[in-house]
C-alpha cells in the first residue's frame, strides 16, 4: 500500500501533536509540581536552619544568663543598694581617695527582664589614686559599668575631683545576700 502525500503529512502532524501533548503533560503535570515541591522543600530547609540557629542562640543565651547570675547583684533592691554602696566606699578608701560621696538612684526595669540600679560617686584625689580605683573597679566581677566619668583638676598640685555614674544589674532569681567574690578578666583580655 502506497502512502500518498496527504497521509504522510497527516501522520507527521499527528506525531508532532503527540510530542507537543507529551511535552505539555511532562511540563505541567510532572515538572511543574516537582519544581513547586523543590521550592517548598528549599523554603522549609531554610526555615529549619533559621530555627536551629535561633535555638542554638537561645541555648547560648541560657548559659550566659546562668553565668551572669553568678555575677549579678542580689535581686532584692535594698540588699543590693546597701552591699554595693558599702563595697564602693571600701574601694574608695582602699584607693586612698578623699571625701567620698555615694548616692544611689531608683531602680529601673529593662526589657521586662532585669533591673538596673544607678550609683553616683564623687571623691577627690591624685591621678595615681584614681588609676588604682579604676583598676580595682574593673577587676571586680560584679555586673556593673561606668556610664560616665568626669575628672576635674582642682589645683596645680595634681589634685582632681572625680565624678562617676555607675550602673549595676540585678537579675531575677539571685537570692544570695552578698556580692559576688569572682574577679573579672576583662583587663587581661585587652
């Protein structure tokens, strides 16, 4: 049986149509959903990585908080105020600074997680005495920091007036009635 030209073209057209339909089926019904699943899988993998990083950060923060609790002032404001003020006055005397005046302000709550208790210190002395005081202050392992420091010369004989603003941290759950006896290694790491 001899095929005429019309039948050959019709057969060729049918083959092209079948290939086109097959391509459409492959693209829209197999590759499209597969691509969509891969995209969803990639999104889920990146979300998992993000949550794993957040979980690791939370675990690290939990360890830090436990470490900070050993350095925190007691959670009771009045106990902390009395203990830290006494420590600060003793530190001033050990440094041989004169005329110490130590005031404390009202505690404030930070981020709903912890409290800070401000202190102001005024004293006078030589530059060597101030250096000795600042070294001992930095060596103490308390959760505290100097927020501002003013050093004003009062005479030509090397005397200065010192004014410090200090912020201390009181973490909840610290039930001891004494300051920490740990020392800071921050100066060793400089």
